[in-house]
């Protein structure tokens, strides 16, 4: 199953309202939203959990602080969690206020995030 287009639309709407310059990149079984050429957030369908998840790049400090919020999961593709990234399950983003909380954390961290190296 592909990622949930409705969830992606909600993310697009938030980024547009914040006037964040972004573009989309299909990856990781979903779509990532790139801000300042850096991965900011995204959505995809997790086959193991059989649910839609939001990927949030919020930094290591914020991810430790937010780890006890409902729906927050370590971002783990390979058996080892990625530092500074979390997944949020539907119970953590169903309400607009909850989604806005996570996406604002992503935008707040974005200026401090490092760009990935360009492949040749």
C-alpha cells in the first residue's frame, strides 16, 4: 500500500500556512518534505505495523523529550534507531493540534539540521 495522500495533504497545508519553502521527494515508501534542501518530515505506510506513520526530523534533544508523547516511536528501518528522527503513529497526529506540534518541531530543528552530501 502506498502512503496516505490525505496525511501528505495535511502536511502540505501546514507547510504552506507557515510559508516554508519546500519540495517533495518520493522515498522510503512515501513522500518526504524537504525544507532548505534538508529532509524535514514525511509520511509513509509501514508494512510491519500496517499503518500510516509520519517521519519527523526533530533532533536528538527534542526526540528524547518527546519520546513519551502518544504515538511517538523510534525511527527504525534497519534494526537501529536513527538519531534525531522519530515516527509518529496515527494516535499522535489524528488531531490537528498534535500534527501541528510535531511539524513545528520539524521546522524549528530544520535550520540546525545538516544537509546530506550530494551524490556524484
